[in-house]
C-alpha cells in the first residue's frame, strides 16, 4: 500500500514540475547530474562487485549509536531494494531532480535533498532502523515541487499539488520512512521561500526611489 502511495507522490510531483517549469530558463541540471554520479557509482559497486558495501554503509541505528555516524550520509548512496529498487531510485532521482532543479535552482535542490535525505534517517530510527537508498532524498524533492508557489498554475495542477501533499502527509501518519522525508522536504521548501521573500523585501527597501532616495528614506522630512 505504501509503495502505491510513494509512486502517486512521484507522479504528482512530476505533473506539477512539468507545469511549473514551462517558460523557465533551461539550464543544465548540474546538481541532479552530480547527485546521480554520487549515488550511482557506489550503487553500481555494491550491486556488481561488493555486496558487502550495503551492510557497511546502510542506515543501521544500533551501529550508528555505537559511533558509526557516517551512515547518515552513506546510506543514501547504496540500495537495499536490489537491482529493481536501485533502477527505480536512480530513475526517480533523474526525473524528479530535473524538475525540482528547474523550479528551485541548484543550491536549493542540494539543500532540500540533503535535509530531507539525512533528516529522514532520524525518522528511520523510529519507523525503520535499518535500510538504505536515495528514495528519501527524492521524496523530499517531490515535496518541494508539490508545495512550490508558481504564478499561473491551472486549477488542475493546483488540485494535483494538493492531492500530492495529502498523500505525502498520509505516508507520514502511517509511519512510513518516506513520509518523514516528505514533511522535511516541504518544510525546507517553505523556509527557502520565506528567506527569498525576506531578501527581496530588504532589497526593495534599499533600492533608490525615482528621485534617488532609498525606499526606506522616503518621506523623511515630510
């Protein structure tokens, strides 16, 4: 059941991303390509040459509490779902990452993926202490697409966005690992939006008026 919900979130995010990305500047998805290399190389090594890499790098909270904290990050670069799971995770990273990077930009995508991917490992301590895969980072990016505020969205796309968000929250409520990643990705996206708006507001106050007076100084002496 949760696998179906996971796929629904991915499909919804891609639908929203396709609409939100129309007319956007088509820059190369450098962050997404880098992510595919960072995840793809260890995954290939694990599946083709060194299966023991999974047990050495996966999320394993008993070992992490014993000092192996690197697993917070390395668990994102190996896969516990075999070849099929690895292909799904890499393909979803490529597609969702592409649209997320086009909507949010390179730096924001890196931040969202890391916050949701690493943060979900702590949620995993409660719901799934042992495991691995980059799907949690993908879920965080999907959440960012779902909550992105883009002018000109159609009613259909808004409905898909809301539906995707609801499914993501359901995953969290039922105790699925990906639900935690979705919530973290959504929160991270909202924080980034607020920071950008604050920067724009500050820049607007500093900008000179048509008469050459900074906006914050308008009315002085009136």
